[in-house]
């Protein structure tokens, strides 16, 4: 039987790529040209992958469900993301519009569906996994999935609902926190013989 692997689940906008800020709030880029990674992100992702973590992006993209964004543009951004960070194993996307009165989508953060689906498909151990993001929905999603959370605090004008395990100023700092944990040091050690 193959052992389950730990993962780092990562939000996309504001975590991997630079958000567009309007009125103190972050928004997703509207075009592929606006899709720019934070400079430290590729190296930090390589370090997490080298340490033995599966990298899974979990992103709400409600503008597609609201008819404000083309799914093909989102897919083009994800193709660019995979090109820039080939260590990403999977990208989970929820296109649900998330409007008041709409039925709840179990994959829309803060619900844990995207993380649970990826864990089932990839054989991931949620008890040894992490969620990194810059919004309250990311922290709540991680808590709802039973993973530890790292909140990247950019000072947005929104309140957290759940308390993150760690709060940091950047994705690189989040990666350093994860890699400094004792269990991270043991991921690439050979398993003892039976």
C-alpha cells in the first residue's frame, strides 16, 4: 500500500499571482497579460516540491459563473501558470458565481470540496497538509478540510473568520514556515524497512 502524500494547497490570485487592487480589495486579473506571478513564487514552489509536498492550486473564479469572464481566458492563465511553475501537480477551479440565494457549491471556498477532491484523486494526506492564501475564504477552507493554514496578510479591508495557524507577509515566508516544521524535514527520508 502506497503512503498518502502531504500537500500544500495554494490559492491563486493574491497568493501566486499579483492581484488587481480596487477600493482596498483584491481582484483577479482580467487578461493573460495582467497575470503576473510574485517574483519569489517559482523558487518557493520548487523548494516545497523538492521537500516532498504535492502542490495543488485551489481557486474560486466566480466571474466565469457570473458571465463576466471567459473560461478560456482562465484556462490560458492556468496554462501559463503550469509553464512557469511545472511543479504544480493539479489546478482545482470552482466557477460557481457564489451569489446570494444560489445553492451552495461544495467546491467553492470556504467549503473544502476542491481540497477533498484533490486529496481523493491524488492520494493526499490532509492531516499533514497545508492551505496558503490571502483571503478569509482560504483560511476557512483549510480549516474545513482539516489542514493547517498560512494566511498572507496584505492588509485588505476584510476580516478573517477563523484564526490561521500562521500569518506571514509573502508566499516565500509561508514556504519557509512550512519547510521549518519538523515533519517537513522527514518527508524525503527513506522509510524504515519492514
